[in-house]
C-alpha cells in the first residue's frame, strides 16, 4: 500500500495522527487532503500563512472551496490580514490555545455537513506553548470533536515523535501513521 | 491579650493571602489567559508583604523610618492599585477577544455556507 493510500484509509477513522518527515511535510499534507472524500475541511494553520497555503494548495491541484482556515500565524509574523476573506479567521498568535479552541469549536459546530479538522501542527504548537498546555489542548480538541462526530487529523514532525507529549497524544488517537 | 489576638489574626491573614497568591498563579498556569493575569498575582504578593511588614511593626520587630513609611503607605498601595487595574484590564481584553473571535468565526461560517449554496 502506497503512502497516499494508507493515508486515505486512515481518514476513515475518527482521529488520526500523521507523523511526517520535515523533507516531505507539505507533500504529506497534500496527500492527506487528496484522500478526503468531499468533507469540508477546517484547516488550523500555525506554521504557514493563509495566503501562502491557498496558493500552494491550488498549485497542487487542491480546490479550497470547502475549506475554512483558522490562521494563527499571519498576524503573529506581521503579515497583513484581511477581514474580507470569507473562508479564514486570523488569530493573533499560536500561543493562545483558548482562542484557537473557541474558533475551532465555533467552526466545527456552525459549518454544515461532514467535516474534518486538520491541525497543522502539534510541533509548532510545542514551540509556542509548554508541553502540558498542548497536551490539555489536544485532549480537549480530540474528545470534543469525537463527541461531535467530527474527524480530526493531527500532524506532527517525525523529529518530535519521540517527545513524551506526542506519545501521550498518540494514545488519544484512533490511528497513527508514519 | 488584645495584641496576641491581633498577631494571630495577622498570621491568619498572611496565610490566606499566600493561598490567594498561589491560586492566582495557578489560574494563570491553568488557563494561560495572558501575562496580564500575572500582575494580579504580583498585586496579591505585595499585599501579603504589606501585611507581613504591618505585623512586624505591630510585634515591634521593625521600626518605621521615614523611607519605610513612604514605601509602605505610598509606593506599595499605589503598585497594588496599578497592578490590579492593569491585570484586570488585560483579563477584560482577553474575554472580549474570545467573544470577538467567536462572533467573527460564526459570521464567516454563515457567509461561507451562503456562498456555497449559490
């Protein structure tokens, strides 16, 4: 089974964690997104600004019509963010986990139809927050979305996979793919 | 007798204020509600220090010099007031931002859903 097929299969489960290598990180994301079956995507980005993501996803043949972005990085790095973007909410910083939870919960409950929340990524959240806070946040998001019947995809870098907190979060997931 | 009751009460108040400072710091650590909340913790710690010095004076362990009185009666109370004001203002802004994010996200999702229907 090739990597993309493995990823597609994993998406059938409720909560999946993908451990991606730094060299093939974005390729991995594209593969995951291509494996979705028409669900709306709530894309929480903490490491690439919305404007960049939109461009790169389009270049890779992914339509973002069914996407809603929660961009936690544009404002933080001083990029101009427009309130006129209908499919994106700009948050101030990746270190404000409470605000990210509020935006994610609001998006998940208000967006109609089947949906997937993609959290990109735990590795970046660990740069801006302490491990315990990221653990509590992940636990909350995973279990809250589980009760709402929303699929969740968490991403982490391979280099972080040996960290205790990533192992703990892995134990909350239904499936872990490397 | 009156003095000893005051001293006992003074120690009791100090213990309560230390507990308040601890819980104030715990709230910051638990919720990560912003660095501003630390100012509230700092204000409670200063209040505890003030109570401690007041007790020291009462027990005649400290003497109230001019500088001491200036710090005790002007600098520390002013710091407490400023820290509490800034800390609570910061908390207010935090809660306000939660509300704004919730409202904006909801509005955008509605617009997105409408656009998709078209």
